[in-house]
């Protein structure tokens, strides 16, 4: 159980040493510094997995540090029931002169394990880290990847009641990240409480059963991960960036001016945001030349049509969409810029229509959504003009069995001897 009431955290800063002197010795608090956390009220029940999202500087890491007991709040109450393992600064307790083996015992003791308990878990820790015989080499000889893998393996194998993770799943290679996710799911099944901070929204939706959104040191929303991710994306994309690039890459192909009739169905969707410099007026799915298809019996060649009306002149418009499954996982994302197509300048009141043709593998049966978007700029700096989550919903009913998320085309060769 984690319970926070009226939590505030102020980080002090001083213009000169005399102000620090007054603060420390004369108790003259001039309220210097900034508020990293403001009036946080939060209850996390045992067994919950909570994702924490927010832009940089929103207070996510500070909140985790307070819960982990690394820093103290300026005011408010913190109640923690259970043993905590915090994966905030991986390897903070490691000595580079010691071997990996010695550091495992050192770090495990910091996390509350006895020597006997560490010995029982040692083989599992080494196997999880995947560093093999290097366990008896000094840590200073390790690569950065080996270092963080061993630190993560040690921290996550101490049988805590509460696990706190701050972007730690970004370490290591793909195989190690998969082991991390599998381990966390094992801990979930064991009823452990997990707090998870990440900019990887797919991981948050996949792992968490609850999520909170932070901005400017406050919790501004809490609820289902899919809803919170949508609100987080709205914050990210509606922060229009100054100094948009005037030109795009030289290797872009000019968009062909085909005879495409606009689609006008004014989609709504679950969550819509943007500057409205341009607006999506239509989205549809075309299968075998039939528009507005809602049921697909076999995926193959699918066409997605998006029509946009320009309310302002856009020099570098980008039109695209995201295809998601019923759980909100991104199946694929594409846009005109990714496909190296440069759209013409968008004049006010003009309508731009784009037809995307996709070769889609056999998808797992179920519902899927299309989320269209129009932006202005490039892939790094852009103003999100209009984004509609789940603007178009369709169902896939495959005639063949599909395991996993999709079934891709496969060629098989065999040979039997003897």
C-alpha cells in the first residue's frame, strides 16, 4: 500500500551564499527555489501496476524518489507498507573496483537481503543478467550494458513488495528487455505492487492496469492506461515548437496529383486535439475498391484514405495514421514524410486527400482502429494540427488461424536425409 496526502517538494536555490546562511542559521525562509511536487494525493493499492506519464520536468522522477525514501518531502504525508526495491539509478551502490560477484552481495545487502538470501538467489541473478563468466571480473572492465544488466538483475531479484522503475527497461538488448518484462509479469502474478515511469507508451499500455498523468508537479489525470496515454500524447503534440524547418529533405518525391475524390464523413473518435491549422474531414478504409468497409475477412491489400481541409497555409504538411489493435497496441504507423512524399503547400480552404496502400499480413481476429493525423513541419519539429484517436473502427475475421499479433508470409525449405 502506498498513500500520499498533500505531498509537496520544494528544491531550494540561492542567489548567493548570504541567502543560504540566512536560511540555515537564521531560519529566514524566503521561499527560494521551485516546487517540483504540488499537493499530491495518491493511493496505490497492493498488487496494482501503475504507469506514470508526463513530459520532461513534470515531477515523475521526484515523485518516485520521495516514495522510495531517497529524498524527503517538504510537506505532506507518505505512508508505505511493504519492502521497496527502487530501480532509479541503476548501479548506484556498485563499487567499480569490486568484481561483479562482490557487487551483487554488496548491492543486495543495501536492498535488505542477508548473505544467505543472496547466496540462494545468486545463480538466478547471474543468469538473468546474462554476463556469464564476467561475474568474477572487476565491474570497471564491464561495458555500460553489462553494468546496468547486472544492477537491474540484482535489484529485481530481491523479492520486494513494491517495485519502482524509472525508465530502467530501456537498458540492455532486446532479449534482456524481454526478460525484464517477463519478470515483471511474474511479479504481477505474485501480487507485487509496481510503479512504472516510461516514455514508452506501448509498454505502459501493455504492462499497467492503472496510470496517472503529471504536469508541472501535479497529477492532472488518473485512470485507464489507454485514456491516460491519449491525454499524454495530446500534451506532447499540442506543444507547438518554434522555429519549424522551412525546408524538408532534398530526397523527397513530389506528391503526384492523382484523381482522388475526397472523403467527407467528419470522424469524431475518442480523443481529438491539435492547433486546428488544418482539420481532418474524412477517414475511410477501402478493401477491393469498396469504401467504408467495417468487416474484413482476410487482410492483404488495404487502402486508407484521409482527407484534410487547410484552415491556414501550411508549408510542410504531413498526413498519416496509426493502426492499433483492440488493446491499443500500435500495429504500424506511417505518414507522407516517412514514405518520402512531399505534399504541396496547403493553401487556405483547400482540401488535400491522401490514399495509403498497405500490404498487411494476416492479422489476429478482432477489432482494429485507425487514428489519422495532420501536422506541419518535419518528424522532429512539428505542430500537430489535428489528431483523432480511433476515428475509424473495423473488424478482422480471418479464415485461417493466427498466433501472436499477425501471421507474416513464410517460405519453407526442407530436406530429409538417411
